[in-house]
């Protein structure tokens, strides 16, 4: 597989060219509660889904890292509502795990509300290191979907 680097902050890509409806083998979706304490519950549900799909442990753990980063960003930096989707897609002779997190767009940043730099800011590096490709799509009414494709095997 060739690694395609799409910067999450500036690159927009249409999902139809990457994980078409015909390529979707299985799908899971759930709302994301707008609370940092709920990110762990989303990770545990995702791990259960990945196990049910027969995803090898190392691929599942990498997917859960990406899921954690993307869901945390939606909770901390965007407005509700948010939704998490996990898709298993057939792409050629291999399967892809598609992680999607849709939120209502950026939350207003209040002066002094930012977390210390030592505690945050590494999510894009994690996603870039583990994903085959990633990006975002703008939707109706300011909704934004952040997505990442990962190897399923």
C-alpha cells in the first residue's frame, strides 16, 4: 500500500472516491456524548466491533488510537452533536477500516481556555503516522466529518 498524506487541517476529500457504498462490508455508528469522560466508552465499543469483525489485535489497537484522537478532538474542540462511524471496506484485495467522526464544527475559543501545550497537540501526528490516508469533508449546516483509513489486517 502506498501512504497518501492528506493534511487534516487543509485537505478535503470526497469519501465516494475512497470508500464507496458498494465497498462497505460492515458498518457501526453511535452518537458521541459531548463529555471527555465518555471517550473511553467509545473506544471500548469500537474495540468490540473490531473484534467482531475479526480485526487482528495490532490493527485494532492502532485503529483505537486513531479513534481516541478523533473523538477527543470532537469533544474538546467542536460543537455537539457528534457521531462516530466505523466502516469495514473492501478495497481491491485488502480491507480498510474507515474511522469517521462528524461534528458541528469548531467551538468558539475563549481567551485563556487553551490547554497547556505539553498536554495536547499530538493527535494529528498520531493519525498521520497510522493512517493510510486521512482528511475531512464539509457537510450541510457547518457539519464536518474527519476521516482516516487504516489497514484492517
